[in-house]
């Protein structure tokens, strides 16, 4: 068989396996109704105020962006190591590393600003921070 045909067949089998994995609870009747208020209170969200929720969202987003920036830095290092002395690839790698570091600085600064604003917003509104 051709290589492309094998790849298409493998992709089809993987797609069917993934669909089967997601459909398994339906097939075995494992669905039950979920009381979301109970889930929220057990997860600590039952009595959370808006400031706490926004702060949590900001932390998650900033953490995700930080991971992406670190991955860009790592990829730049990988490109540099595999450049084999080619000046174009080395320059590309340096630019990637610079962009990753600048991204991390921006992410840290925005987190600090958001934290400052949220804590001062809480003290102005009288909410406990």
C-alpha cells in the first residue's frame, strides 16, 4: 500500500477510537444528573465573590501564557542547538529566545498590575482580600 493510504487509514482508526472513548459512558448508561450547585460548593466556589473569581481566571490565563512563553524559549534553544552553525537559523533562534523572554516580562508585569488592581479594588469596595 501507499504511504498516504496507510496514514489515512491510521487517522481514521484513531478518530474512531477517540469517538468510541467519548461515547463509552453513553453506551454503558453511566450518565447521571449532576447538581452543579453541589459541585460548586464542594469545589470552593459556593460563596466566592466576583473579585476572587476574576483573580482565579487571571491566574489561570497568566499561567497558561507563561507556559507558552517558556515553550517558545525552549524551542528557540532547540533551533539554536540544531542550527549546525548556519547564521540564519542561529539568528532565528536568538529572535525566538528574545521574544520568549520579552513575553515572560510582559506576563509578569501584567500579573503584577492585575494583582495590584484587584487587591486595591477589594479594599476600596470594602471586600476582604
